[in-house]
C-alpha cells in the first residue's frame, strides 16, 4: 500500500473516554470527504473498535498504540496484533519513546513486536528518537542508527512500514529541533533505510514532537518529511485538521 502525502497520524495516547473520542472521530470523518493525503488516528485499545466503526468509509486509518510480540497466550493485560486487526485496526505504533523509556522496551522487543504486527497485516509506525542527553552529546545519529538496526528485522521489505522520528526531548514540551536539523536528520534516516532495506528509500518518514498548527506547514515542507505524528494537538479536531491541511492535505 502506497501512502499518499501528507501522512498525518494522531497518537491519542492514554486520553479520551468514549463520548468525546467518538465525537472527535465523527468530526474528522465528516471532514474527510475525499482525502488527498493519508490520515490516521491511534486511540486507546478500548476505543479502537468504536472509532473504526465511526470513521468507516471515510478513508481514515485506525491503529493501536502498541501490541504484544506473541499472537496469543497467557499474557495478562496484553493485546496481540491479530486482536487489533480483529477490532478494526489496520496499523500500529511500535517503539514509542513513552514505551521505550517509560516501560523499558528494548530494540529487540520492538523488533519482535514488529514481526508480529506485520504477520497480522498491520501497517507499522516505528518510532525512533534520541534523548536530550544524547542530543546534547552529539550522539543523535549513532542512537538513531542503533535503534533502526536493532528494531528492524533482517530481510524486512519497505511495504507496510512507516518510520517516525520523534526526539524524546521534543515530545509534549513545545520544543522542536530547528527546521534544518529535522531536514538533515530525515535525510540521514532515509539513507540508513535505503542501505538497510531493499527499496527502503520509499519508506514514509514522519516527524513527531510538539507538532502544532503553527509549525506543521514549515516542517512538512522539508525534504524527506512525508508527514507528521501528532500527540496533544491531535485531540482537537480543528487543530488536527489544520495540521493536515498545512501539509497540503485536502
Ligand atoms: P506531542 O505532539 O504531544 O509532543 O506528542 C508527540 C508524540 O509523542 C506522538 O507520538
């Protein structure tokens, strides 16, 4: 599946109860009359089914924010990739920094989850990003290379894969790298993917971290930025749609 640009995904994180989330999904579905780009929302597990039903026919993708590396079994409290697909999800975010850093997920675990997600037919949004300490130490490139090396299975193809660059220090802080830093980093990631994956230069690259209506246009105009992964601003229909339109989406 080739994703039309701009690719604008909303990570709702652990936010929203049923009524407000379905209202948000309904407003987005109404705006998505004939999508020229790719729009997706990633609600909490409990709302995936209802949100998928609400946006059905609009072209808006619905995804999970994580999945387990096994397809089923005695893993209390976990959600398997086939369960996401069964609930109506067609995508999943993996390796988000809030899971890598908050919950101790390793590259090896992310890789195993990626294999499971692909086996279930899900589009994978693989998140990578350096911490502030790594950024200040000039270790960004090394960290991103290590995360890609460790998180991508051997022999993986470019289909069904999206990579999101989310500097940990830019998430929820209102701070972003400069446009030039984002451009340069995305160029590096594009090269790394081209070397690692046959056809890897075609993998869509998203920027994430404090994307708002007022900076989205500049960011999405940069070379090698195919779209954005939005956190806080995706919880408001107007902000999220303004971001999508700022990237040229209609
Ligand atoms: P914010 O847009 O709230 O900074 O979150 C970004 C993010 O983590 C998206 O996955």
